[in-house]
């Protein structure tokens, strides 16, 4: 396995600790929300999520608060781009290699033959795509150079023939493809015309990157589920509780993956020597041709180490419908690994961030699209240049936008001024900041497309609540459409003498209960102003009641009472920072069916109590008002 300077990221999945029995000793009963310190409640709450929560959403809930501290330090509208002048964006090219020696090596090597290069890169893939197992980035670089990889990439740019001759066709084609229509219009007015853009392709050579993919531990989802079950079984035994196995919702593979990034080194110096001493002309004598070929063959083309990242990737599918083969799932794992590594490098490498001018407002439009691998809901920061008190020009962030409609611009730019602007520009919408003006700069700012909210609520299912949400725009093409899942915890006392199921007696008039539950659903929102959004949502909610009174527990066999409700609601969100929002909303919970008595949150032996949940616990259905703080990642 390839060693990296950065530690491997652990495979991110939940390992719920088996819950302990909650008693009055670790809960303070109040007439309203109950604050607690018992690990048992949280464990059961995680169990609620276990059978409904996708792996991405689990990650949100587990890492959100840690990341939030970092995110809070970033301002909403006055951030710097990190340099005095924002660098010009040009297309990068990519060559990829896979390090051999990992598990499922033969399948992954076969998948490398048809691996997909992301659309924002020019394809510099070589016939040889596999490297032997190595132990450091220096060793990887040395091996690539000994294989003449940088020279092969350089030869690819100039279409070197078997006779050692070069031509400019690839340079010209990529130079034109890299150009925007504004570049074409400007170049058309010059004496050299489009030849200027063709020659500009040479500057793309220095942006030739080599990405090396190395897998750490690759596990099947069955292995991962077995590990979770083993942990839960151990904890359940230690706490004297019933073991509840994890729901096995997915099939396929999950892997730790590292990426090493290199680029062609010393390109300007190489170009001078190349044109002067290695380019073969038709007028050259055979001796001169042989000499130039020899100089090129012996030239020490080099690579420069850029960076490394580690991440996780999956090649999975739900356990429903037609199952994919092992080969298909590992092919999916490889391509998802490429996407994950590219996204991680985009956050570290300035040259990989797409930049362009804001073309228009009302609506917001920019001349980027499929050529730059733009997708619905991709996030961009908007900057303008301002002079500071020292007389230096600095880019200042003025707003944050997301892609709304992506245009297909995977063609050569044109100087046609009459071209329909809707056909050459992608549409965006603003989610934070000040008023934007044409000519400001957009810069790619990748995010996870998710958020976590923590707050309090009053009314039906009231208490402390939290939820995670995931933007679905890149999958369904609709902006501000989210999947959400969350939970709540609260407590109260109730008079149960009115309910014959529990019998009569003064001891039951002030019975204390701890409530915890979960909900999931979908929401659709829109921005009514630059920093204010409104959304509506629908979903399903469940709540479990845990009796804290010994007498009540005896009468119900120390079980849990639960009810199910449908929910509809609306929510307003006001930006505090571009990625922090104050949220407030209203929900309406409509119960259906009778309350049930079960031994656990996943129990299959539930009994119908012949009464609705609200007949037992008055007020835990109907309207709910909530307020909270949302952190977006």
C-alpha cells in the first residue's frame, strides 16, 4: 500500500453504541424540553437513523459540528480570494495512473482501460496506466520519470510521429477549445486573427497534470455491516441490552483512496530548447534530423510534485432491483474515486478552480457550462477588485451563487455576436452577499452541498431538535431541493389515569416520560431575497416515549410507546454568514394509526394500544414552532 504524508481518512460510517436504559437518575424531568446526559438516549436515537439514513447523511451528522468551527471564521461578503490578482483560468490536462497491488487489483486495472476523464480536463491518457506498488511520493515521481511519462505527455501535445516529427494540430485545437467567444471576438480584430488563439494553446502545456490513484483498504458493504454488528453486539452485551443488527441497505464496495498530483516541470525552459534544437523541419538534412531526434530522446523531461489528498469513495447500489456485477461495481468505484480526488484537489490547487466573468444580472449568467464540468447547484464565489488603504488592488468577495441551469458549451467558441445569449451562458441564482454587477469575477468554490441545523421547538413533538440535509440538484436538476433527516429529544409529565391501558392510581397522574424521535422527508425552497430563503417540506415522523416511572414501566413491561405522523411545514432562513443561517419555521404533524407498544425502536413485536398517540400524550400532535441555527458545508 502506498504511504502518504497525510493520514488515511477513516471510512466514514456510523457505529452506534448500544443504548443503555434511561432512568430518572440521568434525566431531569421538567414541564417542557428535558436536557439529559445519558448515552443511552443518543444510542437509541442513532438506531432510529440507522435504517433510514444514507451514508452521506450519517457523515453530515457526525462531522458537522467539528467543521463548523472552521467555517465560522469565514466572512460572508468581504473575504479575499487569497492573492492580489485572481489567476486566469485555462483548461488543465490530466493523465492518470493506478498503483498496483491493492485488493481487487485485476478488476481495477481492467477498469483503468476505460476510466472517464472529467469533462473540465483535456485528455492526456497514455496506453500505460498502471504503476507497481511503491512507498513514497518521491518514488512515484522517479518511477514516472523513468517510464518517460513526462516526455510521452509532451509528445502527445505535439503529435510526435514515429519519424520524430511534430505538428501543432493538438496545440491549435486545444487553444481554440479553451478560448471563450469573447477571446475569439478580440482575436478576430487583430492582425494574426485566430492564429493567436491557436498559438495560445502552448501555455496549456505547463498545466499538464499527472494524478496517481492508490487504494488503501477496500471493503465490501457486507464486511462493513458485519463490523458494525460486531461492535453493536459487544456493546449490547456489556450493557445487558438486546442486540439489534444494522439494516443492510447497500451492496458493493467502499474504499480509502489517496491521490498524488504532479505536473510537467520547467516547461518555459523546455519550450525554448525544444523549438531551437529539437523541432524537425522539412529542409533539415538526414544528419540534422538524426541529431534533433537524439536530442529529444535524451532530453531530461521532469515532473514536479504538487500535492496529495486522501478521501473515501464508494461503488455501491441499493439492495433493490437488478444487482450490478462485481466488475460493474468496481468500475463505478474507480470513476467515483477519480471524481472524489479531483474535487479534493480543486480545493487545494488554484489553477484547477474555474474562473470567469459575470456576464449579466437579472438573471445572473456566465459563459461556462458542460465544458467546465459545471453542474446544477455548484457553488461559486463572486469577487470584485477594490483598492485598499495602501493603494493595492485586492479581490473582495461580494456574493455567493449557485448554478441553476447549465448550458452545453462543449464546442469551439464563436465570434457570432447574434448568437442567443441563453444558448451560450449558464444561469445562476444568488444565495448570499450584496448586489452583483456584470464584470465581477466568479471563482469555483466546491462544497459538500449539505447542512446541519440545531435548535429548539415548542408544541407537537417539541424539544431539542437537529437535522441534516442534502442538496439533490446535481441528481435531479432542481435547485434548492433537499432530502432531510433529523431527530428530537424532549420530556414532560402526563396524567395517565384517563387511559385504561395503564390502569388507575394516583401514582400515574404525574408520570414522567422522555421522548425521542426522528423524521425524514423532502423540501423545496427558493430565495425571496439575496440573504433570505423560504422553503416548504413534507415528510414522515416517528416518536418513542420512554417512561421514567418504575410503576409505569412495570405496567408496560419496560417497553416503548410510539406513534407515527405525517408532517408538512414551511421554513424561513436568514443569512448570518454566507454559510450560517438563522432558521425558523412551523410544522404540522398529523398522526395516523394507533399508538404501539414495542420493546425497542426497531422491534417487530409491537402491540396495538387501541388508542391514538395523542390520546395518551395530549398535545404531541398538531402545530410545532421551531427556531435554530443552520451550518452549511
